C-alpha cells in the first residue's frame, strides 16, 4: 500500500468518477421510465418497477462472476466489457418504444443491469484502494458518489420534462433523447478508458494464474463470508440500495399521477432528491477524513426515519408554493431524504470491508450480488402500495432504515480479527 500512495493515480481516479456518473444515469433511467410504462403499457405500480427490478436482479446474477472477471482480467478489461454491455442494454430499451413491447423494455433494463454491476465492481474497491482504505478511502468513495449524484439528478428531470405535464403523454419514444444521450456517454467512456492507464492492485499474479490453470492452486479455507461484520454489512447494502431507489421511484409514480403535480414537476423533485444526494456526498467527502463512517451512518439513518415519518403523517392537502407551482409538503420531505442516503453506501462499504485485506475484491463481488435489493425492495414496496397506498408503503423503508441503524451501532464490529488477511 505504501507503493500505491507514492504513485500518481489521478487519471485513474478521474475515470472512476466518470464511471460513477454513468452508473447513476443509466440506473435512474430505468426508475424514471416507470412513469412511462404505467401509461404506454398499462402497468400497475408494482409492474412499473419491473424495469428497475430487472436492472437490479442482473446484479444477483453477475455479482460474483464479475468479481471473478475482475480478479482474473483486471479493472480495465472489466470496465471496457461493462461499457459495451451497457451500450447494448440501453439500445434495446431505446428500440422497445418502437417495437411497442414491454418485454423488450424489461430485457433492455436487464442487460443494462449487467453493465451497472460490472462497473460497480470496478469503481468501489479501486477508489477505496487508491485512497489507502480507512477514512481517506471512504472520502474518495464519497467524492465519486458526488459524480454519481449528478448523473442521478439529470436522468429523471430529463425524462419528466420530455414527457410533459400529463402522464397521458408518457411514451418511450418521448423519452428517447435520454437514451441516445446514455448511448453516447457509453461510447465516449469506452474511448477514454481504452487510452487511460489503470493500475491493477487486485489482479491475480502470473504465478497464481499458472497454479489455477494447473489445478494446483491452494484453496483458502476462509472467504469474506467468514467475517461477521461483512455478512451483516452485505445485508445492510441490500436494504440500503432498496431504500435509496424505493424512496424516489415510489414518489415519482405516486405524485406523477396527481393532477396538481404531474410528471414534469414530480420528475423535477425526484431530480432534486438526487441533487440532495450530491450535496450530501460533497459534504461527506469534505468531512470524510475527520468524521467516522459509523457516526455518518448513525446520523443519516435517524434523520431519514424522521423525514419519512413527516412525509407519511403530514396530509397531502398541506402544500408549499414554489413560484407558480404548489407542491405537497410530503414530496418535499421525501426529496430531503436524499441528504441522508447520500453517504450511506460509502459508510457501509467502508465499515464492511475494513480489515478484509486480500478478501476485498471477492467481497466487492458479493456486495454487487446484494445490490439486487435496489430492485426487490421497490418492487415489494409498490406491491404494498397497490394494496394500502403509496404513502403507507414507506413503512417498509422505515424498517430497512432501522436495520442500518443497528449495523452502525453494533453490527459493524469486526469480531474475526484472528483470520489472516495478508
């Protein structure tokens, strides 16, 4: 690690930040399109989340294989392959509007999900490693998360305003310019990554490869799953991504259907949610070297619970006026939750991988498998919303936040320090 600190990896860090942007832009494209498919394909609230579910289920399928690819082929190869897959996935979604096929749309979201998983496999351990782990590693992840928030902010706003003020106008064809932008970003990213030198701190050595091919490689009796704090952290990641995606996706579907709000305003506020995440991550990156991940996670979990309770118990008839628009206070408090979800990923990742050493790359693959919570939790929440209403469905998110609070207070402690990690 001393050698890593002496080298200048600024170009590699910049590339990782660019990949963070792409992850959020394409992922939020799937979430924002939920408003479109409810109109064009007549989907229920639950079915409107199938694109997001397909996108995140791909993580469950690709998480561990992507970790193996990273170990054997390295960061650069994995990133280039991910960009190509992402371009194909968005292209399929683009064609779904002209094919008038919900199945084609969901298929495209699933393929794009493979790409997002592979990119996540690359950016998180890379930034944590280049930062030297600890608070500095968390700080770099938070800075990358700021780029992630920019991409997340832009996607729903673009979709919302392309659709317009009424949900009856929502079609895939109207949102096509956003997908064209996404494909252009992928094409540009491929060229940038291709000509950028990226270090390979976790790639297997020639000796390890030879031993693997000869079948003489020694099998480690331990794995990331041998660490209690990592297992509990992986569960926390499952719930966290569900929280992060469920809050805006459910709000977007619900408020877009209200006559006094509509897709354009709802999309703008959902964009503001991701912008709040940007503010939170910029703040987190600024204080990340001084404030522990534990304190960040405890504080943000508690505040998010308070915001959700306010959103659920303040009647929608209570509104605030912004310019010529009148918006329910509940939508405002849901938007503010972005300030809290902003730093949770970096905090959980940092706490969960602390002390894992050589198991870090494999741990990242397992993490990516559990990111499927970003599709499963919103789907379950909207199944609940179809039964009891969108606002009461947020009790599921509150329960998930309570688990994060437990992890921050107690579950993150490493009780397996006797396992060798060098």
